[in-house]
């Protein structure tokens, strides 16, 4: 077995300290609630609420968009995306196609910021 020199010992020791510091930093970044518990259940709950909100918002947004279109029959749904913004807010964006005033097919998007309770906080987009 090789004898460890003082220099190797110091470098190894510093490496272990840096590794431990990074590990502590990583662990401290794991969110905890007021009681100090891991928020895995909380985030799963938010993900489920976000999915439910996205599904119901898609139905609402389709109708909202059609009401503002000159030719609602030309409406073609493309996709819906959602992004959790924090503070119990979700941005839901719907992408759709339809004909404009000149009869050309255009792709548009409409974003809504909603609370996890389903309250519409802000609407951004081209409809209405």
C-alpha cells in the first residue's frame, strides 16, 4: 500500500469538504413546508391541480377564442401547455389556428394566468 503524502492528504481532505458543502447546499435547496416536511406531496398536489386546471381551462379557452373570431368554424385546436409560476399561479397557453380577415390560415396563441383555485388573473393574446 502506498504511503499518503501530506500534500495528497490535504487535497483529499479539501475535496471531501467541497463535496460535503455541495451536498449540504443541494439538500438545503429541497423545498420544505412550514412544518419542515419534504414537499413531495405538495408538488404532486400542485401537478395534479395544474393538470386539472389545464384541462378545464382548455375547454374554457376554446370557447373564449371562438367567441372572438370572425370565423369561429375555422378554429383548429393545436395544443395546450401549462407552466407553474409559483405563488399558486399557473400560466396556461393554448395554440390554435384559424382564418384571419383575409382568409389566410394563421397560428395564434393565447395565454392565461390563473390561480390554482381556477380564478383568471390575466389574459394575454390575440382573441377579443
